[in-house]
C-alpha cells in the first residue's frame, strides 16, 4: 500500500502535494489562492457532512482528553486509557490532535511510521491487538519538524482524520489534545458531533487546578459533558521502597476542586519514575508493567470511564496483564 498523498493537500499551507511523508510550510503562505491551494479546498467539514456522519455512526463512544496546562500527563494518560480499554476487550481508536506537539507516536514506539491507504481511505496504524492510532506525527519528516498553522488548517486536518480514516467499528475513540482550550479541542468538539465526555487531567498544584477550571468552563460552554477529573502525579512512588509519598498533601487538590466544580473525580495516578522510563521507551505502562500498583491505578481509571459511559455493570474484573515488568 502506498503512503498517503491526500493528506498533504490539506496539510501543506503552500498547497503542494508531495509523495510520501508530508512536509509543512509557512502559515503565511496559506493566504487565499486561485490554484487549488488549501484555502480553496472545501470549507471545514460541518456536522452536516454525510461522509463524516456515516463514519461517526460507527464510533460508539468518543472521549476527549483535555488539560489546561502542558506536561501534566495528558498524552501518557490518553495512551494508557486507550490501551487499558483495549485490554478490557473494547475496540478502540486513539486520535492525536496535538498538531504542534504530537507525542503519541513516541509513546507507542511508532515513530518514523507513515499512514498508508488511498485519499479517502487512510489506514490507521495499529498497536498491540488492534488499537488503531492516528497522529500528525505520522505525516512529518521527522520529530524536529515544526508545524506552523493557523486554526482553519488545523480544522481541515482534524476533519480529515475523522472523515477519511478507516476507523471501522469502534467502541471508543480516545482523542489526545494539546494543552489549553484552543483551536484543536474546539474544532474536534465542533466536528465530532457528540462527545460522550471530556476527561480532564490535572496535577495537584494550585496553578494547574486553576487551569482545570477553565477546561470545565470550556466544556460547559460547548455542551461537552465532563466525565471527570484525573489527578495525575498524585503522590510519589518511592523508587527505593515502592511506597507512595503524598508530596502535595493527602487528599489531592484535584479531588477538592472537582467536588467544588460539581464534577466527578475519575482517578488518581501516582508520580512513578517507571512511567517516565516506560514512556521514553515507547512502552505503554499498562501493557508492559501490568502488575504494578500504578498500572492498577490506570486500570481503575479506565473502569471508571467505562462505568460512566456504559453504566456501572459494564466493567469486568481488571484486564488480564499482558506482560509484566
Ligand atoms: N504518573 C506519572 N508519573 C511519572 N511521570 C509521568 C506521569 N504522567 C506523565 N509523566 C511524565 O510527564 C511528562 C509529560 O507527560 P505528557 O503525557 O507528555 O504530558 P502532556 O501531554 O500533558 O503534555 C512525560 O515525561 C511523562 O513520562
Ligand atoms: Mg501531550
């Protein structure tokens, strides 16, 4: 199968179409053109688009992973949630809409891979037993390449990722977004029609919590249900004795804030040095370190998500560990 050449039509601000992996031009060049450049491409796809609607009909539940700040563990959580749902027997897709800083390829050790297929039938990459994965990272020449785009182009790419990718029948689509409440989560929320909910990631510090309040407000303004808040890096797993130290005090600021804002707490994940090592090695924690306490915390989170989306009787016992540390 050939590398996708259709995405660059949307992906190149200079309107060029190139074979193989895309390269990205300067946003300044994306001014209106008469030669079929991207600004003359069809307008951003709306919910009325039939192909998009048809595609979305095959995706039962759609989750958006959001945070007010970068570096709180959103991508780590999105990956472990998706893998965990998949280990729990669900058919899952993972879409990375962090256009300026995609980290899903690295987290799943899929760097350097490209998407293949035809223009309107792009094959997602797969991880493990069939987790389907799509990221702009699969279209870039290398991970040092900068994407310099304005909102409308990002929206076109996100529309294409939803509409033209062969997602097939999915029970869950987990979407990882960049930090904040900018173009990407906004476009996603507008294009995807119905989101089952946002999973908001925070760390216990007060500064991060302030940003979470903005995420909750964002969701409320867009009528996106908030599934709940996840407090990540909540307590430190001591690399020597394995016990958890409550660095920011017991109870967790995220939990208090969630109660204050009237949203559920979905889970707490400890700060675990092994998570950093596993992530850097492209090993999803729940898959490769399934027997650890931290993996259990990720699994409990995915079960809380399933309970919230499908109803409390839907979870089975903890997914079987596929591999252990
Ligand atoms: N629970 C955790 N314990 C230890 N390190 C973590 C944890 N969650 C995330 N990290 C690390 O924090 C860094 C940022 O995580 P990332 O998922 O890229 O954040 P974001 O997507 O919010 O920017 C990464 O180095 C990651 O390995
Ligand atoms: Mg990220």
